[in-house]
C-alpha cells in the first residue's frame, strides 16, 4: 500500500495541472492530507461513494498520463544516474566542478 501511495503521490505531483480542481482537491485531501473518504464526503457534501469513484478515476487518469508521457519513469532513471555519479565522485574523491554539477542536478529534481 505504501508503494502505491508513493507512486500516486509522484504521479499527482507530475500531472496535477492536468486535473480538474475537484480532482486535485480530492487527491490532495486523500493522499497528502490523509483524510478518509468520509471526511472528504462531509467536506464537499457528497456521498462517500462519489468521492471513492472520483479518486479511482483520477488514479486511472494519472496512470494513463504516465503511460503516455513517462515523466515519473524518467525522473526515477535520472535519480539513479545521479546516485551512480555521486558514488563515482566520492570513490574517486573528485571535487570541483563535478561536485557542483551534481549539486545543481539534485536541485533541479
């Protein structure tokens, strides 16, 4: 479950601008603020089932966006390359400019 939550949080981070305000609100409350379906339904005065359906549809949409755009997959690959570069820089005790470049790459993520 934690792995799914982490994945959805990343997908939401990458693709939230493609969602409607209602979808963003539900996802933020459910995944980021840890609201229950009941709490969200009370907040928006809708049924618990409506909230559940909206969240599941939104999760599906996020996965479809990822299948087409691969932003999360590319992010993961960049993170792996950066870690490998850091390991080599430390192993070889390299300093400037390599360490500075790695720091800049990390800041971009």
